[in-house]
């Protein structure tokens, strides 16, 4: 009776079959895949890419790779946005920035960081609720955060005008090195860093039923109704 490898080949004759790897080679392959991936590589994606290898072997290779990256060096293996990335150590970022001549225009303003923090800790939240917290109009800042893919529109609040609801994105997690929202800094620490009162970041407004949203109108300004109906 054939093994699972042979059965897979019979099911898909065009599938390229690769021999099972030794532990050292498999670890090297896992490392190369994580390094080459443009976004965090999930364990599920590794299983799919290494579909000739038992899941436990892939897990063992990843665990050994994690131990390797615990040694002192310029790189580290981190869990971010539900996947794995090989990145430079945070304390070396200033040197890496010199290499890429990072433009100041690429950095977020203090106003954008404040708005992003409010969204991160109080999501889902409307533009009007953000403006109430910050005391200023946030339409321009929200547009910037949308363009940077740090926030997204996830639905509407069922109140007069049905304003858009905003939440953070996977790109937000990646950019700030978070695996999920539970990794956000303590509210008190974030509030102190931004010069805000801690309750501002945590007090939730009274909520009506929130309506899910399909594709939002890309031309609609933040906090305003788009043309047409909800898809």
C-alpha cells in the first residue's frame, strides 16, 4: 500500500514531489522562506510550502531556528501579526536607517500617532468619536492613516448618518511589531508617552448596533457618507 506521499502524487500528477529533508536542511529552508517572505509567514503557510514534510518536523525546525536567533547578533526571529519574520534588532534601527536614508516624510506626525493610538485602544470607533477625544478635526489625519494602510473601515455605526467605523489593520501590527492587539503597551504607558489622559484611550462610548460593511467608497472622506449604497 502506498504512503501519503504517493497518494498525493496520484491525486495531482503535475505536483512536484520533493524528498523529505534532514533536520538541518529543513531548518535552513524554513529560515530562507521566512527571510524571503515580504510579509510575516504563518505556520499554516509553512505547512503548505513544505507539504512533503510532516507538520511536527516543520514545528521542530522552527523551534530550533528560534533558539538559534536567541544568540547575540544583528537579526532576530519575531512573531508578528500571526506569523514569523526575521528582522533587525530594534537597538540597531538607527544604523539601518542610515543605510536607507529614511525620509522624514515617511514618519508619522505626533497628531497621526495620537489618532492611531485612539483607534488602536478604542476600536471600532467613528471619526466624530476620535475628534471628540482629541478635540480637533481628524479627517486629514485619518486619510493619511488610511493611505498608509494602518487603519481601515470595517462597518457603520447604526446612529443618525451611519458614520464609518475605523479599526487597525494587519499592516499596523506589522509596522509596530505586534503579534496581536493584546501586545499593545499598557494604556498608562501609551498615554504618558503621548501626553494624554489614560481614560481617553479606554473609555468606550455608548454603542448602538454596528453594521458590517462590504467595499467602502474609496472617494468618501472619513466620517462622511459615500456615494451609493452599502455593498
